């Protein structure tokens, strides 16, 4: 099987934006927002691997930043794209930040919605870094009861937020979801970033970065991003009265009211 990074094109304007959705979504989640960005924007919305129609030739081999950078570079070359903006939600930020590292001089503007990959969350590190825990997660694809008991024990000891327990229970409710959790967490575990280097690259121009964060987000808490945001010369934060799962829709509602203020 050939590696395929699937995308859909919205619009035909001169300003190019690459968009990467969050966990459990697909490129179609950007359709509504693409319509709001205006006639001068062309939005390429990608499916993350293990989601939608994107496929890895070796589905069980971890994706590394070098390979992802090659795939994005091939896309840019094939479509004659010299400069572009980035739009990403949650796990999709790992793809957007990889683009920043590989093509810092091509990136014009960035919108990050509750971005994953900037600060390693306790629950993600626990699930992916200890080899024994990856085994537990793999076995949970077929039998999730033991993992759910373990997560509940962490919550009882106040090591994780109860909101995260509910989020985990929702993601583990079917075999299809459990397999996607396993493949995404383990498959993307090498997409990690040196925040000092990221800040250096973004401050060279400086590139405008807007963060859309949820006040009640327990998956990507806004407090954990403040140090990185403060290190950027041209960063802006929009804090919404929202949690994590539906944040992309809350951002859409915000844009309908304030698009002129944050226009691409």
C-alpha cells in the first residue's frame, strides 16, 4: 500500500491555508470554517493518518517528522505553493508544527486551536512513552476494562482530572475508536517539539500566531501553554467559554462575530 496524505480543496483564492483537524475528525470538519475565511483564501484540508482517507504504507510504524516533512514538501511542490498559512486543532497541531520546523520561511500566519504537541500532557506521556504502557493500550483494543479501571484509579487519586476520565471513556467505547486511539497515540509519539527552537523560528520573521483556547478545556489546559505563548513576539490569544471536544465549533461561532478582527 502506498502512503497517501489525503486532502480536499476549498475555495480558489490567492492566499493558501493548510488545515489539520483534531483526533477523531476528518477534513470535512473544516468545511464550515473554509466558507467563512473569504473568497481570497484557498484552504487545503488534510486527513490525519489513521483518519479519513489518509494512509501510511506501514500503518503500524511510527510516523517521524522527517517523513512527514517530506510528504508536506512534496505536496507544496506539486501545487506550486510558495507561502501558506496554517490552521490546526488539537492533535492536528503536530502536523502544523512539523510544517513550521521544515518550512519556516514559507509560513505566513498560524491559527492554533487548543494545540497538542507544545506541552506534553501527563495522560499522553503515560500512554505512549513507557513500553509496558503501550502494551496495555494495545491489549485494551480488544479488552478495555483493565485500562478503564486503571484510568479511574488515577482519577480517584487525583492524578488526572475527572473530565479526562469521561473523555477517555468516550474514546474507548467501541473497538474502532480504541484502535484509532492506539494507532494515533503510538503512531504520532515521535512528533514532539523543542519549544525554544519553535519560538526562535517563529520570531525570526516574526510570524503571527493566534491561539484559540477553551477556558474549561481539560485535555489541553490553556495554563500549560502560557510560557510558550509568552516567548513569541507576535502571539495573540482568544480565550473562549468552552471545553475541548467542541472547541472547533466555538471558534467558528467566534469568527462569525469577529472575522474582520482576525482576517487572514
